[in-house]
């Protein structure tokens, strides 16, 4: 290892003097006295008192060269410098000599540590230059990513440690993964089947509704024909059954031809507009049809208005039901 503090490594290489570590420490102590004398009086600043450059110890065993050119130049400069400048130069020289004393006392390992520290300082100085500096510190996203990566690393380290302590855990996790995948697939299939059944049910209901609507329109058409012929009793009878078929088409109740007119009224929601309208229409129908009395145009007009309100209300209720079912299908991904 070479200490070339202030002079070229090859300076006076041919005149190196071989000395031991102890002799080197004594020589450094002598040079400290020379520097102290120079600090006391400029006339004592004599570069010739420094002596020869030296080779300390065996190179193969960590020996090193010490070239005193830096100290000679310091003494020459201090001799002609002003008092303040001379004091600064000599303080630096005293510091270097004290450092040499410590290094020689600690041995080669300390010298290697010193060299490493010096290299580290030089590297830090280079990295502190502008080209190695970012415009700002790490962003919150950079910090978040760093924390996430660190967490993932710790997680896998924990998994590896647990896996090493319990080899069966890997097999258990595999089975849990496959069972979870199978359950998820089964749930997906069952849900799709349920949606398909709902869709088919709605389509079938729509077909049945269309058929019932056609029958209700037929009853209403027959009512108009009887009314045009002045057959008011038959006209009211047809309007009543047109209303019953229209409500049945909207699933107000299940089909059962054995029900009585008042049973149909009781099947509707109590107090609803449909129940009130059907009750009024039923009363007109019972008075005319079962009471065996003749009807007139005024009663037919009243029955016609009740039928149209019932048919319109049933259609609106069906639209709301279909809209709700459509939203359910759309949310489930069925077109």
C-alpha cells in the first residue's frame, strides 16, 4: 500500500530508505517537532531537515512507501508566508503527521480501513454532483410501491419459512385452490342456469299474456257489437269477461273457471284501484246478468269506462314488473 500525499508515487523512488514501523513512528515524531519549530519561527522552516523518503516494512506483508515531498513543499512555502498563512499550512501538516502516527500504530488493517473510507468519501462526492441528483424526492407513488414490494417480499419469506417448517402446507394450499376454483365455477354455472330459467319463464309469460290479451280483445269486440245492436245486457256481460281475462293475463290470479265474480274481487289487493274498479264492474254485471234486468246505454258506458281503467292499470303494472325483471337480467349479464 502506497501513501503518496502531495507527491507523485515514483518521486525519489530510487532513494527510498528501508526502515521499520518503529523507526517510522520515531521519524514522524521528529518531523512533528520540525513543524512545531517552524510554527514558532519562520527561520526554522528548513525543508532539508525532513530527510529521505522511506519504505516502511516489507511490501509483501503490508509495507508501504512514504514520500515527504508534500512536507518539504509545505516548509518551503511556510518560510516565506505571512504569519497567518504559515499557521494554516503548518496546522494541516501537523494534522497529516498525527494521522500517520495513528496509522502506523494501528498497523496495515487500519490503513486499509482508512483507504476504504477515503474511497467512500470520493464516491459520495461524485454521487453528490448535479447529474446524479433527481429534481425532487421520491413521490408518494414511489413510496407506496416500495412499501408494497417490501410487504410482498416479507409475505413470501414468511411462506417459505412456514413451508419449510410444515411441508404438508403446500399440498393443503393446492387443494384449497382447486376446491375454491371448482366451487366458483359451480356457482357461476348455477347462476347462469337460474338466469336462463328466468328468461324462459318471462318469455313464456309474455306468450301467455299475448294470448290472453287477444282473448280479452275478442270479448271487448263482442261487447261493441252487442252495444251497436242495442243488446246492452249482452254487451255488459262481454265487458265483464273482457276485464276478467285482461287481469288474469297480467297474473292477478291463477286461472280457475270455477270462481264466482266476488271471489275474483277478493283475490285483488284490498283497497287497490283494481279491486275498487272490478267491484264496481261486478256490481253492474250482477244486477244485470243475475238480476235478470235489462241494461241501458248509460250502464254500458259506465261498464265500458271501468273496463278500460282496469285494462290500462293492469298493463302499467305489467310494464313495471317487466322493467324490474329486465334490470335483474341486465345486472346478471343476460341479454
